[in-house]
C-alpha cells in the first residue's frame, strides 16, 4: 500500500502515537511531515510505503 492519510489529530494526542497505529494497521513503513504540538489539534498528513519518499517534494512548499 502506498499513499497518504490525512488524520485529524486531537489535542492531547501524540503524532508518533498516530503514525505507529497506522503502521501497525497497514504493516508498511509510515511517516509524517512534522510533529504537531501535543496540545494542538489539526490535520496530520501521514505517508505510507513508498509515498514517504515524496516528503522532500512537499518540504519546499508553503503551509496554508
């Protein structure tokens, strides 16, 4: 499986916890673009499989 999940991270949830849950469910390498503050809530993009290689492309883009 390759692709992205846009996961809503609620406050008091750890970004690493979310990535590890997805990794366990799909059985593939997973990663995220950057850790959100544990007290913050918002969308956490999580890449799965070979899609993690695309992070370099997204790193140069502006956040909106």
